[in-house]
C-alpha cells in the first residue's frame, strides 16, 4: 500500500526502525507526482537525481553520519536558484537559463541531506494571487480541481497538500506563501524580513521578498526554519541575530494578548461566513484563556495601494536585467540593440508582468516620483511605526488570511483590481517586515478551506511557532 507522510517525524521513525529507506520514500513521491500530473504543480521533476541522492543518504544513515534533514523531500519554487538546474520564474523570458549557483537556502538544505525533488510552478516572477499568470499553465487546487490554488507560490502549496513532497519552499512578497497555504489548507510562514537570506532568490521587490516554508504542521516548519535562517555574507539585508532552535521549544501554555482590527472585519470584501467563523474562533481563543481585543486600524485602505506602488517600482528596476542579452530568451526578430530589448521583452514577459513594469516605471518617472513613490514610502513608514506600537502592546495580530475561499479558475483573471484585493490582509506584514503565518483552521460550508493569519513582532518566530503549534494540536 502506498504510504502518505504528513510529518517528518513519521519518516524519521521509519528510517530509524528500518521499515523504509530514502530510496523507497523518494520512489513513492515520484509515483504520486506521476499520478497527479494534471495538477501541474511541478515544472520539472529531478527524478533520477533525487533517487541517486536518496541512495547516498541511505548509505550515510547506515553509517550514522546523515544530516538533520535526511529523508526530507523538498520542492523549490521556480524562483529559487539551484546550481546547474533550470530556473524560469514561470516566465518565457528566462528561456533555458540554468542557475550558476545555488541559493543560500538550498545550500543549507543540501548540507543537512534534504532531497530536492523538483521545481514548482508559480505566477510569473511571483506576481499574482492565483497561479494563473504562469507561462506554463495554471495549477489546480487539489481540494477542488475547478478552483485556483492561490499564488504566487501555487505549485509549492499544491505539492505539499497533494503529498508530492513533504515540504516546499516559496517566496512571499505580499502574501505568496500565506494565501496559497490558506487556499490549500496547510501551514505557510513568511519570516521576518532579513531572517532568511535572499541570496539566489529571483528578485521581485527586494525590500519585501522573503523565502519561507510550506508544511503540514508546525514542527516541520520550525525545523526547516532552523536550517535556512540566519546570517549570510551574500545578503547584506540578512540579520546576524542568532537563530533559536525553533523546533526544540514548541510547547507553550502561555496566555497571549491578541488583537484584531475592526476595519478588517468590517471590510465589505470579506466573505460573510469567513467573518462569522473568524469571530467564533476569537471566542474560542478567549475561552482558552487568551485576551482578544478589537482595535481601530485606520489604514486598511492604504495597504494595497501602497504595496502596489512600491512593489511595482522595485519590480521595474529588478526586471530591467532581462534585456534579451544577459539571460535566456532573445527574440528571433531582433536586428539591433533597441529591437533586441523591445522585442525580447515584449515577447518574453506575460501581460501581468508588463503591466507592473509599466506601473512601476510610471511611479518612478520624474514628474510623478514625489506624488507616488515618495508618498508611498512615507505611508510605509507610518504603517511601520503604528504596527510596531501595536505589537509592543499585543503578542499577535489575528486576521483571516484571505477575504475569500479559493475562487473559480478564470473568474478573476480579467479584473486586476479584484485580484489585487485578494492581498488585502497579507501585504501588511511585508510592508512592515514582520513575520506572519497562515494556519489551516477554517472550513467553509462550501467545502473549501480558509486560513487564519497570526502576525507578530520582528524576530519573534519562536513564539509565533510555539503558539501556532498549540492551536493546531488542540484542533486535532
Ligand atoms: N499577490 C501578490 C502580488 O501579486 C503577492 C505576490 C507575492 O507575494 N509574491 O504581488
């Protein structure tokens, strides 16, 4: 019988008891990937290589010198570099480009004997909330194949939910880990900005981007964080703060002081049933002895516009390097320098990416710089001050992760504003740099899941993970 694993502990137990081996585990994941090809979660599967690596690690286990992640099968979002492997950011413009080096996170995972099984589909350059902006087709939600899995790290979320790997990495610039985790009913963590190195992550908006894990439970997220987080001389924005042993202290009985924003709950775009169930969840928290208070947060309407002004500005600069010369795709119609730029970029980028490059170029143009870019920077600062103030008084801010359950494929793709409003509750953490997690705690009467999001102060992942662990354990 095919074995499905939902925690690393089960795998470690079997490896220890010799009831399974890394080779058997990898083979069974490969089989499930084959059976679930219709989900389109993977852009490439490193089958032979993963089996080879599994064999090596089995030998290490036999000699008792395997790393901490021996037996953990991991997928990478296709914007995280893995040396000598293709990387496309789900864009045509990277063509057959292969990474020349591995991201720091990848090196750290490999050093602990994780097995990388493939690269996952995502929205092009991580821009999107439904995985419908991929040049390689959309991804299906395994819970209901007519629905989107969320985005932009849709393939990573689906790979974990459908048991095509144990853990996947994604990147979160405005919700791209938490929202797909919410849509696929799993755990998704966006760490503090600067907790995890961005070296080797294809940049979308550099002052927002963070890499983080998708997992079935908190223990696995904590363990992966322990390995990938921490100082890196290749990323000067990466903090030198010591990384706690997150996985070793996940039990907590501490009562927390929690807040939620009235404006979030009164938001018209919030599904009424999510609202009712969210408020009922708050009652449960109170019954469990936590303090939960509603407060005013008058900035809700500024979040999405500020996010889109600043991220498109950064994206327009970051994506200037795809010029038809340095990387991947060059238009066959190019005949001189200008036509190389123009035609390669026009043909190589998809609609949403082009929209954002143009928006970003506009907000940075000399006549509009102060009106948009400078103004948005000031709002960002204001949000940061206000958020730090709230988080010095409260342990956590709680909210729904997304205003809706997963929507129909194709339904919102023509309406960018509606799509941007999907990010209304998630962009706050990226604008202010604080860590935030989506937990699979809700089920709608339409049969679909919705996540609950907890946000805390910078570098407070330990507390966030321990608290999340207690909540999920009490749920089961
Ligand atoms: N949905 C958001 C966007 O399209 C978030 C993307 C992300 O976090 N990478 O920008």
